[in-house]
């Protein structure tokens, strides 16, 4: 877990919220102002159940306001002890160009949010997780206009942001797609997990086959779980709506969007970037190389599946020849039939292996390639935000003398950059962790499947040996 | 039954054998009673060497020779372990020997030689006759051939065979002196000719049919197996690519790097393991091939029966027609149309003296004919008897050998599976440490 720099600006819950983040109407009124010029939205508040509490101890949602009030005062006493650059309260801002190590002031609000953030990350071990989501039970719906599949999305939670502790709703792929777009729009500084591919060629793939539907379901399940595990994304209102609303009114978010207006959209038009901070450059490089490796692995896996399928074809011809041979033999009839049966068993085992690899291995690789693509987009956005800040800052510095205060516009840009960098770095570490787990699981799974295949074949051949030798002994005895 | 004649062919041993007395095995395990060369002598084809020399048309050629070593059994068991006698033979000499045996012992299912050219190859590379793997497999096949001949009740006593093993020089001339080649040609001609037999022995007809079916099914089996081997090779080798990409990937990872790298090594090992696996399977293919060629030998024996039966029937038919002629001449009735009959009608009958002469000639011919029929009948009977004995022997040998081959094939598959499990377990361990 890399050190998280303290940033200006309050953050709801455990993360530093940047200007662009949407708050629910109830919370947007709570604006704490820290040092001069800093604009932050939302109050820092601890999670109702973060860290120390059990589900049983969760208070009724109506108590939440009290809770936050008390915690806020308590938090104010906390001085930030850990973390990277911290400063005193208030004061002048540093005008140095952002080069990855922002120097800014901290407010009590942000320090508590830092602690909360650290706490929540510990929670990711799963023991004190307070939001559980699953996707299951695919069902086909036939209407006059179209046929489509819906999935059941079940939620169990103790979070106060939800009115109920449990939800069960039906969603179709379109809805997931909507959710992802909304998340991308509303949280552009974060890495949004990918969805399984949207388009399938109708002639090539059967959209309603069991295999396809199940593969998709697993990917959708993974998507929601990743969002649910994210300390910022999981509190997104669209996510909340997705999980809880009876009917997903997809136009819901638009009104809020227009309210927030320009702070939502990053107007990134052709600003030139001076110097990309090393760590973000390294991220970009890593992603490029990693994508390449994934592509290679995908190609290799597909080739193996192809070769195995062709091998299977030959086996399916090979086995029966022993059978037809046995038909005109006497003594050798049973042994030959036995071999034929064995080969047939091995064929089935190979069929299963190939199917498993197709259905479970390849899709995960594809998913990661998509994931990386969206990450690269986010990195580009970050570059743009930094470029905009640099350009604007330069303009100001050259135009005015050092005595005049920096216009708020430039400060806003600086804020944006710093928020973005912080969010991105935190997400990056999380992503690396997840990636490691995912690939460990994926490759171990691949090894397992191969082991199972060989074990099945081994069992088949071993059971044949005694029957092959049987008659031999009987014969030798009679001689 | 050996053909009588001026040829100097070794006297055959006891041909009245019961099937259980002769059982051939693939290697040196012998369960023999009676005279059998292998009981007295150890034989093996120890080495192969490349030679160059001038051939029949005075052109340079490269060929392989094989070292045949022989040693009396007693000497070895006494522990003195003397140096074996040895000589070099090339494939064409083996062929010559076999052709001789085919002619000299037509009632025997003569063991086949390993294939002349590599067929049913799974990898284009091994189609080369000079390829060391091919040469090695051929060496084994030639040794197998010699052992089978040496353990055969009848064939093992043959003098030509014995001198093949012991006299390097002049052996070829000795073989040609037997004059078997002339017989070989006529035999081939007869075997390939189409003729209809009225009363073949049912068992031989069935056996011939069995030979056809066996040949067909083993050919198919070998073909599909070769294709499957090709595919299997592909599957294993592509996994080697994982080795390379895991290594490259590990270079850009921190904690995952070690696990990936070592897993990659196991993938390389997996890819490499297929070479040994397929090499072993070739041995199985060779065992099948031997019986593919044996099927041909069986068919030849059955065909020879048909030939002898045919000749018998021809002789009998000839005899019958001659007897008929006699009858006609004696009684003066013409039952069947004949040119003689017509001409005599047209131009008048013969004189009694002429008729007398003709009758006498016919009587002689009939007498000779009856002798011939008797001879051929005996020939046929004896052939059937001795050929069937050898066919029974062959059937038992085939059942035993093929069963053993299937068992060793299963064992091969088991070994392959175990290796696969081990490699993937190793890789899994590495992955889990990622």
C-alpha cells in the first residue's frame, strides 16, 4: 500500500473526493471549507460500520446524522501522523508545478478521511466487508420486440446509504452497460472495471447458449464485485440505484449531471503535456507491455485449444477402429474392445478440458485486455488534466507578477490534478493486487484442469490393465 | 511340404507338431520342445553401420550393414563369455533369405521383415531411410526376424538359414545354387493368377478372409495413429511458447515474477517430453506393422493351398475327361461333341487298328493320370495338414503377441499421464506462489 498524500479537499468516507464527484443532494449541502481557496464538497464521515463494528451494532439509518456529527468533532482532533506530505492548517499554497509530489495543506477533514481510507482498505480482507453482491439465475425473456436475458442481482448490506439490508433485482446487460458509463462519467479519475464484450456476431455465437450466458454471468458478477469492493465507486449513487431500484430509470443521473455542470466534464482540449511524472509513465509502460503479453498468452491458449480439438477429432476416429477390429477376433475381442473404450474415455476428458479452457480461461484474458484499455484512457485523461493545469499556470506566471494571488481557475486545475493523481495511484495499487490474485487463480485453474484431464485418462488406462492381463493368466494356468 | 527335386534344401524336421508345442514370443523368451536353433545359439543384431561401395551397375551407393552376432548358448551360461562370432549383412541379403524361405517352405507363415521404406510416418522427417531412428528401429526389426525364424520348429533347421548366420562370404552363391529363384518366379506367377477352385478347404478360405480383414484394419489403425501423433506433437510443442512468454512477463512483474519464471520452465519441460513419448509409441506401431505384414504371409499360405487344390482339381478333371474319351471309343457312342466324332462321321470311321492304338494310348494316359491325381491328392492333403498346423501356431502367437502389445501400449499411456500430472502439479505450485 503506497503512501497516500494528504490532499486538500474533504472526502466523503475514506477517499478524497475531487470536485467532479457527484454527491447525493442531501450531502452536497455539507461543504466544509478548509484553507483559503480550497473547494471541497461533502463532509468527511466515517463509515457507519467501518472497521470496528459488527453488523449487529449498526444503527438505524436515521441515527447516521448524529453519528457523523460526533465523529466529525472527534476527527478534528486527530492530527495526521502518517501519510506523505502534510502541512499545517491553512496557509499559502505552493506554486510549484505538479510533479507527482503535491504539497498542500491538510484539513482535519482530509486527515480523517485518510485514516478512514486506510481502515477501509484493511477491510478488503473480507472479514468486515459490508456490501455483498452476486449475479446469478439467468433467465430468458421473450417479448414481441425482442428476446433477451436478465440476471438476478442480489445485494446484502449494512450500509446506511441503502434503505434496506437486502435487495434482489433483475437486470439485463444494457443495464450493466448503463451503470459502467455512468461510473466512467461520474468518476473519471478512477479505474472502472470492465464489462464482458457487448457485441457478439449473431451468426457465430449463440447468444442464448448455456455456455455463453454462463460466461457472461460470471464476468458481470466479477464486475459488480469489483465495484462493490472499491472504496469510492461502491458509494456511487448510480451503483446504489442499480442495486436497489425496482425499475432502473436510466435517465436518473442526467439531472444531477447538469447541476454539477462543468466540474464534471474535464474540458481537455489539446493541451500539451510537459513532463509526465515517472510513476504514471511507468504505469503506462507497464500497461503497454502487459497488454502485449496478454495478447501473446491469448494467442497461445487459442492455438492449444485448436490443436487439442484436432487431436480430439483423430482420437474419435482412432478408438472405433479397435472396435471394428475386435469384431473379427476371438481371443483378442475383449482386449481390443477395452482399448476402444479407453480411448473413448480419454476423448471425453479432452473434450471437457478444451471446453473449460474456452469458457473459463480465454474470457478472463479478454476481460483484462479491455480493463487495460480503459485504464490507458484514464491515464490519458490524467495527462490532459495535468497539461491543462501547466498551461494555465504558465500563462498566469508569465502574465502577472508574483505578488498577485493565483486565480481560482488555476487553483481548481491544480486541485484536479492532485485529486486525479491520488485517486489513480490508490486505484493502481488496488488493481495490481487484484491482478495478482486474478492471475494466480487463473493459472492455477489452468493447471488444475490439465491435471484433472490426465487423472481421468490415467484412471481409464489403469482400470484396463487387469482386464488385459486377466485372460493371459487364465490361459497360462490351463496350459 | 518341400518340393522334391534336384535342389539341395535342408531336410525338414518333424512336421507333425501340435500347436501347443510351438509358441513364438517377441523377444528371447522361449518355451520350446524339439529341435530349435535358438536353444543352442544366441543371436542378436548388435550394430548398424554405413558403408559405401559400388553397386551392380557400378555406381557409388551408400547403404547400411547390420552386425549379426552369434554365440553358443552353453558357453554363455558357463560364465566364460567368449567373444561372439559375427558378420555383416545388409537389408537386401535379409530379403534374399526370406524369399528363399518362402519358396522352400510354402506351408509356413514366414515371419516378415521390417518395412523397406518408412510408411505411416507421423512426422515427415522420419521418412528418410538413413535417419538414425529409422535405422535403429530397423535393427530391432531384423533381430526380431532372425529370432522368430530361429525359434520356428521347421525353419530353424534350414541350412541356408544357418549359413546366413555363420558364413559371411559365398552365402549368396549358395542360395542361388538352390535354384529357388526359378521356383520363386513361377510361384509368384501362380499366386497372382486368378483361378477358380471348386472345393477349397473352408478353413483356408476363412483364414484368407481373416488375413484380408487384418491387413485392412491394421492399415487404418496405423494411419489414424500417425495423424493423432502429429496432433499430439502440436499440442505439447505449443505449450513451450508459454515458457517464453512467462519468462518475458516475469521481467515486468515484481512479486509475480519468480513464480511465473519457474512455471515457464515446467512448460518447457512439458513441451520437450513429447519427443520421448512418441518415440515409445513408434515401438507399438512397429509391433502392429509386423502383424500387418504377417497378414500377407498368411494370405500367401492360403493361396498356395488354393493352388495345390486347383492343380489337383485340374488333374482330376483331365482324368475324368480321358476316361470319358475311353468310354466313347470303346462303346462307339459319342456323348459329347468332339471334332473327332464329327470328322469320323463325315469322313468315315477309323479302322479297328487305329482305334486299338488310340485306346491303348488313352489307357496309358489314364494310368498316368490316376497316378498324378493320387500324387496331387497326397500333396494336397499333406499341404493342408502341415499348413494348418503352422496356421494354428501362428494364431496362438498372434493372440499372445498382440495382447502383450496392447498391455505395453496401455502402460505407455499410463506413464504419459503420470508425467503430465507431475509437470502440471509442478507448474501449479509455481503459480500458487505468484
